[in-house]
C-alpha cells in the first residue's frame, strides 16, 4: 500500500493565518478533488500549487514521530493532516482599511458644484457636473465569488493537465495569458457598456457636453493598478464612443494583525473636462481624512476586508488566488 504526501500552503480565514500543510493520503484516494475536500475539512483550504510525493514508512520514522504517526493514520483511515504555522502568524485579528464607495464620490461631486441625478423609471447616470454626466461602477461585483465567473475560468483552463491554477493576473500562463486578461477586461467592459447605455438614454432628453465614468477597483480582488489602467485605456480607445474619460480608483488593503498596508491609486484616463479635473486632488484629500479617521475612531469608520486567499474546485482542478502573507515588521528576517 502506497501513501502520498501532498504539500501545499493553506490559509485559515478564522485565524487569519497561513500554514505549510501536509496531507498524507492512501494512493487509491489521492485525487485532486479528494485532497481539496480534505483541506476544507481541516480548515486550511489549498491556496498554492500541490507538491505530491510518494512517502515511505522508513522516511517518516527517520524524520519525526509526528510524521510516522500521520503515516499510520493515513494507512489505517485513508488520510491524515499536519500543518506548521509560523509563530508570527498565530491567531491574528484583522486591522482593516477605510472603504471608499458611491456616497463618498457623491459628496465630492456635490462640493465641486455638481449633483446626484435622481432615479426615474429608467436607470440614470450618477452625477451631473457643469454639463458633464458621470456614471459610477464598482468592478468588485465581478469577483471570484461569482459563480458564472468561476465557470468561465474553469472552462478556459479546462484542458490544462495540472492540479492547481494560479489566478493571479500577473502569472504567466503562456498562450492563455492574453485570453485570461481578455476575460478580465470583458468584466470591466460589461460595466462600461452598461454605463454607456445609461448615458445614451439620458442624452436623449438632456443637454450634455461630455460623459465619463468612475471605476472602483477596490476590495478583496483588486486588480494590479497598472494592469487595471491599461485595460480601461484599451476599452475607452477601442470599445466605446460614448464615454470620453474615466477616473479609475484602485485600493489594495492587507493586514497580518499588526501591520496593515493600504495603497490607493486615483487618476484620469481620456479627454477630461476642466470642470472634472479637481476630482483627483479632492480624492487625495479624502484618502488622508479617512485614514486619520480610521486611526482616531476605528470602530466608527467603514472598512474594506483585508485581502486574503480564495480557492474553489472545478473541472478536476483547484483554482486559487493568493495575495501572499504580509511579513511582520517587528521581526525582520
């Protein structure tokens, strides 16, 4: 009877901690589906590649009593689990970063002399400012929790003969990289297309001299800002004649329970009317004000979740996205 060790990086969301995990599995049970289910059962879901090796009783006996005990448990019951948590990663509470949402931009536009466009029987753009209409879209609604998005991803990578697929957009997937980026870009394009339709409808009965969109790239699955901006630039250049400019706002937050990083990026793309240009500076001022409020009144401020790994199983494979753990600044290596 053969026993396999399956080594991977796991993440426990309740404890906010990463761990090096070992599954010991009998050969006849050692499928990707079985290993993923066991990782969920042991509360450290897979968030990395799988390193699968045949392991012997002799090797375990020479290495440690814990490994040998796990070998015997797997032999007798089918599976055993061990995990090694970095001491600096033990039982951490989250420190979150401030949230930016539609209401924040409504306040900013109002201060600039604009207004929120009231809803009527048809969906309207969000804002009107000096003859310019601006719609706001949050692309996080297209994240990896979306079932249709998962199905599309699984179909794209379905022919690969691998245990796990890394969904980090910066990963090189060879010939599939451009295809994967196009799929991500399409999720942004869907939002821009909806915004374009709302703007066209509004133009039918109102005088408008320019139209734009605010795109929020915030929350759990924020795209790398440079990639996000390049995709929005492509969309404005080649896939819409209605929307002339965009203000793209990216936010990335991550915490290890002691350190927190919160990076913000806000900039314009396209032909921006003069009346709208002050928005960039006002957003910068709001970031500073929100960060200050977060420190002074942490329980009052609205926050976004800290980024952490997510994985799912489809088409005989594990698909995962992992931002990596944030090193503890108190203990530099």
